[in-house]
C-alpha cells in the first residue's frame, strides 16, 4: 500500500500522511484497512506523522490554486518540479526548504517519473 502524499507544514514541520479517495469510498472496508496499515506503520516507526483521509469533495481550489496545480503536474522531471516549487514558494513569500522535497510521496495509476523516494507501507 502506498499512500498518496506525505505533506509537511513549512513552518511547524508537522507531517500528515494523506490518502485521497472519492466520497463513495467513505465506508469502504478497504479504506479502514489502509488507515490501520498507515497508523500501524507510523506507530511502528515511531514517527510524528498523522494519517488523514481527504475526500474529493473536500478539495476546493481557487482559480489561482487550480492554475498552479495544473502547471505543477505538467512537469515531467524531479528537477523541473523542484525548480517550480522553489519559484512558487518565492511568489508566496515563503522559502521552500529543499530537504522537504524527499518527503513528497508520488503515486497513481502510472509509475512516477520523479527521482524522489516513494514511500511504501508494508
């Protein structure tokens, strides 16, 4: 099982392991199993992470955020994405810590072409 994202807050460094699902999966047994696997992994590794399921109807982007998202996902290399994140962070007046790039977890229907490490929970 590979969660969708590990997101770290840029100021507090709190980490949240995110699983994104359509709302129709809200009470699906597989979702409960994934939650148990993720929380067991977090506890076993003694990590300060939290696990959270985010449903598709909870993701609401402004037009500016949607445009930034579209631009970001169009990039095909880890180097290009790292440069994009750095530029985006400068536009937001927030320095982007380079060491947090390795915490991004990328998964989906096709294998990631990124050079970042992928987190797999076994």
